[in-house]
């Protein structure tokens, strides 16, 4: 099967010509006789709390099916269902409902955002469910489902034991919801923590004498920074600054919740009632509570700020996949799985393929 495209982003480089898919994998690129559109790797989202009216803390298999279908429409072919800080007796059942073998986008594992986070940087996470580092609790959570990524505050007493235990189990650790100083952040990075959850949001503010975790991450060249480029969580100039400091190690995330992909209204984020209105989601106290951003819009927003399209696409594909240590996901190339999005000249989604199977056709 040929896609009928004019060009493709192959391992980050523009290659003119069509793309051929055989048995669920890309078999050839740069073929003559193509048509219109640009083939790019399917998008990878590290932080999805819910989508299409579905909250993942309350979802069953049908909910994941519906959310997955809606995510495919936005170009996402692989993602991490994300569960925020929640009491253990509610979190564990929610983890067990996640269908790792899914009908829609690939579910790449679970992102636990908490409960080992700073009481000073909770955002909308329920304070009653927050916990100090606890290895026994960690082991129970890891036993409940395939955790791929955990967000924690590295400055908490005992956090180093959590980091070491997670690394030993092959789980990626991300610093976030943290009041860490730059020294505390660098200590975590020196311990092989290599990414930061939604940079600048729910963390110690950047100051000229104490740049905190955000400044420490941007000053290094071995840390990937995750950003929510919706124009709400970060000002456009902030995103530009991040890109100038960290081009090539910026991972776009949506932090999407149930209100993404559906009309404005009242939704839940776990036990928190929130309102989605005019592109922002806020809890009862007015604090931001996830987003209604889609990944295709995140790519468009980054590109509109002057970032080359290939680099903006990389921030939504190969960079987040690299955070998880997945070399065959988020890339388009010969012999790789055919998770592909075809974009029009105006960056509208024309079609989406997962494992070579057409899942969205315009």
C-alpha cells in the first residue's frame, strides 16, 4: 500500500516522494508517483489525563476505546494514560482498568503523576492524597499496572530511594510538582533523572539568584523538558525562550483532560470538579487543571512561533519517545512500525495509520 503523499519526514529529514507500507511497517520511502500531503510520524503524548469526555481515573475499557478514537483524530498514535495524585484505594483499581493492548492508539504504559509530590506545588492535586516517599506504597503501585513514567518531587526526604527503585524497574522518572532548588534538581539529574514534567508549571519559580528546577533543566544539555504549548500554561515568549535554550530536547505534551476534544463545560479530573472554557481548564480555586490542548495544535503553535516544522514535529514524536527509551516509536523510516499521520499543506490531518492500518481518513 502506498500513502499517495508528496513527501515524508524520514528520521527528521524531508524526503520527497511517496511512502510504501507492507505488513504494518514502512517498506520504502522517496518513491515516484506520489500525490499531495506530508507523511510524519504519529504523535506521542506523555501526559493524557483524559480525552473526548472521558476521565481516565473513572474510565473502563469502553471509555478508553472512545477516548482513543478521539485521540486518533488529533494524530496521536501512542500515549501514556496519566493518573494524578489519588488515594491508593481508588488509584489501584483505575490502573487495573487500563487496557494496555488497545484498539486505538498504542497505550505505551501508565504515567503516575504523584502521589510523591511537593505539598507546596500541588496545583489541583488533592492534598489529602499526597504522600511522602514510601517504598512499600511504590511497590504496590508498580504491581498494579505497567508504570512507564512517574512524576515526583526530588527534594522530598527519601526521594532518592524512589528514584533508584524506579530506575531499577525500568521506569522513567520525571521531576515535577516540585519546590526543588537548582541544587536539589541537579542532584536528581546527576542521579540519571532526565526529564521534567510541564516545565515552569507547578514548580519553584525561576529567579535570578535561585533558578530552581526550571533553570537547572534548561542549563543542562542532558535533560528533556516537557512543555504545554497552549498559550495558557506558558506565554509565547516563554516557549520561545525554552526553545532557544533547549531545541531538540523539548517534548510537547498536552496534559489533556476529559474536556479536550469536546465542547466547553463542566468535567471532572479525578475527584476534582473543573470547568473548561475558552481554551483553559480551571478548578474551584481558579488554578489550572490540565488542558484542552490537542497534539496537532501543539505542533501548529510551536511552528507558528518560528520553529521549523520538522523540529516541531520531532517535539511531538521522536523526543517524547526517547524519554521513554522507545527507539522505534515516534519515527518514520524503513522497517519501522507504520504509525503515520498525513498532513495537508495547512497542517490539517488527512489520515492516521497505526501499524499500517488506516484509522482516520479525511
